[in-house]
């Protein structure tokens, strides 16, 4: 349950202010991370030519299952989001925010390859989505419906979670 505790305050903020919640998903997320360490792997079965069984592959990008993959992905994602002008929360590094004026703001919560955007600045959201689309293969899932085991129902009257 600890991983979902950071999401609840943002759901509450969105409910209080009647802000919509949106969700994005990064496709093939782990392939976006660039490895800092030299990592080698054996060739997959069926990919080895006769007489070349001792050769290995040097990885340039992270793969799902590597210990370094999550760190590499988050490093890349964090730099892309910060290049857009968002700041990383010191309280929780999975949260980014941008205040475009005293009454306009955008919050972004990320967990591995799932992104939730909370906002009251439609123009900035469109720009943020385009920025993310230009750096990652990203799928726009529309309004938030399901995140980290929480089902979310949004209406003009508020938000219901279960």
C-alpha cells in the first residue's frame, strides 16, 4: 500500500478543485533508458550462428529485467520533464510540478511507465503531452480510470475511488 499513498493527495486536490485527471503510458518504457554501465548479455536462443556461441551482446539501452533499467528510465524521463520546465518535488521524486501563474498549475505523477497529469491549465497540458510524445512513444489513455490498483471514476460532481 505504501506506493499508492503518494497518489491520494493528488486525487484529493483534483476532487476539491474539480480538476480532471489524465493518464499517459510510455510504450516499451525500458528501451528509453540509456545505460551508464557497460552491460553484456548472452545472445538469445536461436540468434547464435554456428561457431559464434562464445560471442555476447553489448547493451546500449536498458531492457526489462535489468537492475539498472528503472534507474535509467527514470533518469531519462526526469531530464525530459525538467527540460519542459517542470520541477521535481523534493518531498517525493515521483512528482513533478509547474506553476504557470498564481492560479494555474500542472502536476505530474509517474510510476514506472504510467503517468497521471492533474491540471487546471489546458494549454500547458497540451504542450506537455506534445513534449512527451516527441521524446517517448507515449499512449494518451484519456481521463484517468485505473492507476496502481486504484479505480477512479470522474464526474462533474467529483471523484470516486475504489
